C-alpha cells in the first residue's frame, strides 16, 4: 500500500466542513488495510518504548467526533501493541461537582500525560466550545462570576474561551507535549446505520441512549461548531486532522500512520546511552552474572 499522505487530512487553511471527506477509498482489501495497521501500530509501540526511555516528550492524542464515530474501537485497535504503562486513556464525561469547582480546563490539565507517555483524550477540552455552545445553559452550571444568565454568554465569551484553549495547547507544546487532534468525521447517514445496529443487536443495546437521538436532531448545530473549532484552533504546534470515519479500518490506519510519520520527524528521540564509566564495565558485569 502507498504511504498515507498527511497533507490530505491536515487542516492547514480555512475549511467548509461540508467539503471535508467522511469516506476515503484506499483501493485495498480490508485484510490489506488491517495488515498495514498491524505493522504501523507495532512500529508505534517500539517508538513509544524509545520515547519512554528518552523521557523528554509526552504525546497527547485528542479524539473528537459525533456519537458512534468509532472513538472507543479506534483506541483499542491503534494502541493494541503499546506497553500498558506507556499509554493512559481518559474518557471525559459530564463534569463532576468537584470538577465544576475548578475552571473548565483543570480536569484536562491534571490528566495530561507525563513525559515518555502517550495520553489519549476520548472527547476533550473542545467539549467546552462544542456541547456547551449547542447547549449554553450548561455554562450556568460552571458558576462563573460574570455569567448570570444565558444572555451573558455572548460572542465575546466564546472568543475568550477559544483564546484560552489555544493558550493551553501552546503552553503544553512549548514544554514538550506533542499534540495530535483528530476529528473523526462521520456522515449523518453512517451514524444512522450504526445507531440502528445498536438497537437491532442485543449485545450492543447498552451503547444506546435516547439522548443520542436528541443530539442527532441538532446535527447542523454541531457541524457549525466543529467547523469553527477546526478553523480557529488548528495551529502548527497543535494541528487538527480530518479523519474520514465512515469506514472504521481505514480511519484507524490513517490515525496510526499520521502519528508514526510525524513522530519519526523528531530525530532527537533516541534511547539514552550508558555513561562511559558503566559502558566500559559491560564485560565485567556480564562475567559477574554468568559466573554466579
């Protein structure tokens, strides 16, 4: 298979979300795609070991997408060959009472990966300019000093929030966190198919919530918000990638390939060498163990 062309997915100029692809055809069999993913994730796993030994970078992987976009299965399949200690996944749900007593970014700050590790955000800090923008009454639950009613949540409020998110990402990038942001672009028709499958298949019923259909009714509102997110927050240090998500195997391969290609550009990520004094005594240590 041909190498995935990152430029085809990276958001590097202003976009209209209707022009972004939700499906791409690699002209390859499902087995070929799965074999390529297996090879790519094995190489990612080895790179993560080196990243851990190097200890100077962390990797933050942000996944956003509508319900049924395939976030959970993507995490399972892409990170399957990682050392368990090398990747930590956080699924952000409705903020708890404790989290609401802090600023909205607090729970994301404390979940950031430490140097040498991958952190995966399944839904992210962008929920704070997505769900809360579609449902502004949620902002009232944050108990902010200058917000007393929905009327106080104006465009200046959202401008400030976008600025805060951009600053958050710039700060962590400047301090050694490599950021990947993936928008799993699922078509409305494919979402319908997947939600029907959840309802028809008893083993998948637990994934369904009546509220999912209420959110589906707001599809156009969500797309407008996603378009603004992609246009206002795709930066050189924290780019967004549009991942066609109507076909799950292809989406997984694209995500894994982008991470591998980008991380390979960091030529300084190498396993540290032993200090000269210890290295000079390698033969002595080997003999000591073999002669026990």
